[in-house]
C-alpha cells in the first residue's frame, strides 16, 4: 500500500547543559596519524601503520559539508563515487565495485543481507547522517576482517556513543538543527541528546526530513538542449490515467519523499573494564518514486502510472559486551549479537491498467560477532568469529486501485529462502623495527543458501554450500625525510546470495518493435573471487603537508555479469506476467581486471587557510568477453580551500567528474546507457561555497550555495539529473 510519512509532526526539544562544540580546526592536519577502527574491527590503529588505503570522514567534516543524506556526504567528500536512480537513492562505488560488492557496516554489524542486489542500492540512506560520529572507507578487499561482499571495500558507519559523566555526577549535552535547502525544498529537523551518570549513559537521536521534487540545473547542455527535462507526467483523475504537461520542465516530477530516523543507545558500566551497550535504530520512509522508471516511454507514450519503492524500513537492535581487563587470551574482548528486520517493496502499475503489482520483501537477519585483541609487545593479535542467518519472506500481490481487490502474483524471490554465513579470522601485526611494520591475516568462511521456488521457473530449487580461505599480507616502511611506502596483497570473495541465485526481474520494458529483457534465476553460480594488489607512496612534512598516491590492480575471477541466457529447455525467450521477454541471467565470466590510481593532498597554508584535494581514476574490463566492465566510474575528484578564523569558517570547493564515452559503457545494461546523452556521460564540475558562523557559544548558523553555476548534468549510470543551484541554510543550537 502506498504510504506517506507525516514528518511535520515531530517535536524538537532541547535540554539544558553547559557544553559547546567548537568549529573545526583547519590549522593543522591529522593526516596519517589519525586512528581508524574499520581495518581491524577492534582497538583502532593509526592510518600511518596500515598498508591499506583508508579515508576517514569525521563528524566535523560532515558538519561542514551539511549534507541531506549519508550518500550525499560520501559524494561530496570526493572520495567515493555515488550513483542515483531517484532522489531517494545513493549507491556508493569503490574501485569499480558497487552494491552487493561493497560491504556496509553500522556500529560493527554488517548491513548487507541476502537480497542486496548487484545493480544499484539505496540502503545506505537508512543510516542517518546527523547521527554519525565518523565514517571510515576501507578501500580494496576486506575479506579477512569482514568475510563475503567486501570486494571493492568496506564503508563503516559509526553512530554517536553515550558518554559517562566524568567530574560531576550528571552531564547533559544536546545538539539540534533546522535545515532548509532550495533544490529539493528540503526541510530537516534533528535533535539528539546525551544523559550521563557515573555508570549509566544514554544517547537519543531523532531526524525527520521532507524532500520535495528535485530541480535540476539549467545550463551547460548546449550539445543536447533539453536533456533531462520533464515535459509530462501521469496522474490518476476520476479513475483514468491522464498525461499532463509539466509546468516547469526543470522540476523533476515525482521525486520527493519523507524519512524518519531514530537512534537510541543505553550504556551501563558497572565497573572499570566492563561495558554493556544496547543499540536500537529505526529508519522508515514514505514511498520513494523511482524517477527513471516513471520517465520510461513505450510506443511513444509514458509507460508507467506508478513505479515506487515502498517504505524502506530498517529496524536494528544490538547488544555489545566489551571487556578491557587484560587476561592471558585478550586485552580487549567485544561480543556483539544483533537482529535486523528489513522491509522493502516495489509498487508498479502500467498506465491505463487498474492493477498495481506490489512485491514486498521482508528479511530477518540474526548475527553475532566476537572480536578479541591481544598486545604482545612488538606483536599485536586480532582474532574472532562471525555468524549470520538471513531468512527472506517474499510476497506478491496485484491490487486493483479502483476496487481494492487483491490477487496473487509472481513473487520476486522464493518465499522462505535462507542465507547463512560463518567465519573465523586471525590478523597479526608485527613492528619489526620502528620503521618497518608487517601485517598479515587469514579467514575461513562458509556460506549456505537454500531456496525453493514456488512460482513458474526453469528450476525447482537452489541449494549451495561453499567455503573460502582468504588472506592478506602487507608491509609499511617509514623512509627518511617524511616518506612512507606501503604495499599490500589481499584476497576476497563474494558468495552469490538469494538475489543472485533466485531473482526474477524486468530489466527493460521493451517497445512495440523490440522485446524487453528479463533477468531470471541461475542456480549454477560460483563465488566471485578477487586478488587485490596495491602500493602507496606518501610524503608528510611536519604534519603540515601530506601527499599520497595509491596504485591498485585487482584481478576478478568468476565475476558475475548479466548476459543473454538459454534456459534448460533450450529457450532464449521467457513468458512472464503475460509478456514475452529476451532472457538474461547472471553468469560467471572467467576473468576481469580493474586497475587505477588515487591521490590525496592536504596542505596547511598561511593566513588560516587549508587546501585539500583528491583524484581517483579507474579502468576495468571483462577479459573473457573483451568488453568494458560495468560499474567503472569515470575520473572523479574534489578540490577545496578552507578558511577558519575564530568563529568563522568558509570553504570553496569544486567537485568534478570526467567523461565516459558510449564505447566505455558495459553491454550488461547496469551502466544505464539509455539514461545518458547520445554521447554517453559528459564531464562536469560544480563550484560550491559553504560557510559556518558561531554566533554564540550555543548558536551557530550555516549557509551555502552548491552548484553555483546551475550546471545541468547527470552523474554516470544515474537515472536522475543532479541538483541545480542549491541554497541551504542551517541553524544549530547546542548545549
């Protein structure tokens, strides 16, 4: 059922206290001395000591970026490429890997589940950007510490933690904001507060956001005038679907949605060295219109009257026991059992058809992580285990929008399918000398998939049981004059999940002259495996200048790609929901390669200035079919100049992407060539200005102008045009 979310009925409240948050300090550079946790799950290490490239987005950086969503924070950092098919979207791409090949982790618990697909995902939006304490982006294979799915990397999201009172018996801190942005007429209200005693502490966060229809830019498409304009849309009137003209073609109809996010944590420390943490999270949305589908034409007219993702809901609960009293087996022990209930759906109705197809998926994920750390003088040992169990409930109903009568339809997945994983790992760090550090690790993983088809399929069931042994070895050398050289070899794998093995999905609709394409299940898939090689050379001069260049080369074996497929009965077409389609299916290709280079620069300048820059270049090719690999982003990066003096902070930045020609698109369809210009994805850049002023110790005002030149552009593989000129204003109150 279509739903909306009354986000306007949220109470914003504050609590008295005596704390304040200072503006970010740009005078110095943290750089390689920053402590990160994602690379080792527990007891963080300095970036300086890690052979793997890690980027850290702190709460202060997020505050300055002032993004509407977590996906926007990653995009505007310049470190991660992000694809969107609708306003309520955001699919991160790391080193040519996307969706279920990038692992998302929240507070140490994996978000990836049995139905994470290979295409484009918006699940990262279920993590509230206003509740984040930090985000760590682990680039490259992360199988040793995280198991399946971490082919391109790991995005670890850490929400704010409760804090115990220190010098007093009771402490309170609250942070609140109101934000308005013009491009999507975004309205956001957020409040969070912490209560701390000597042994107990709580953290509560609530964010409600209302996005209206997104306006794209007006300038910069001289070669293709009118690109991205929306001239008409479908509306239901008096029981009929009517095509109406759009009064403002730059306003992308049916892109708005609402979202509500809640985080509640309770910390109990009965004695020093023993901590108990309860972590509850809820994220829910209204229906999210799939913009690119709503602008699909068939026989010269709009095909769909409705194409929405139903409310995207994530309910998360974890308990964490942390022991920091040294023993013979560990110095730190962390046990984290968790349960997640995820619900998402697709609501699709063709124009002039009264039946709306509603496919609903519900996934329950049970998991437990055990992580231990032991310091043995020049050696450090990290080891542990992880188990997960996913159960999928898939429901299909056809609903008559006039009468409300419901009829069964084909489900997207087998109802009752299960996906379970188990793994044990050990990682070792050896400080050979003060200038030479060796890191190594091993992980054994086992994955089981069990699905029985209850709908018309060429197969009856899928049963898989596969194992994987993965490892890494890396070396860091501190050279004279502030130089640092590191190298790493790491393996990784991704086991096919329920989505890969059993999904039925219409990829393209087809026209009167051509057949549409339908992706059907293929139960004969094998795990994808990678070997990642990377080396980094960096220069750090007195922590005022940091330059780094990282080169990477990844071989991908048994890569999953979508290709034309012949069913067991010898057919190349399939009859599905009353239509005939050309049959496609995911298959393992023998070999692919991905390589590239990324660079980072941080420079502290005189006169309270700081310069930051990043650049990433990636290439990938399916060597078996000798065609471009999908999900390979064009050249992208960011440059920013920041000024800070007392209460004022200002940043001018440029965000840019290179060009992607038609010849560089993958034939799989995942790159969404029909959504691009006839010349492919054009290169683009935006100029942006952000400011923050601390009016009083408690009140701060932020304002900014993004895409100052009002450029009209569409990010590679995206189905929606990017925001045009966007003025935002944020008022913050903290105590």
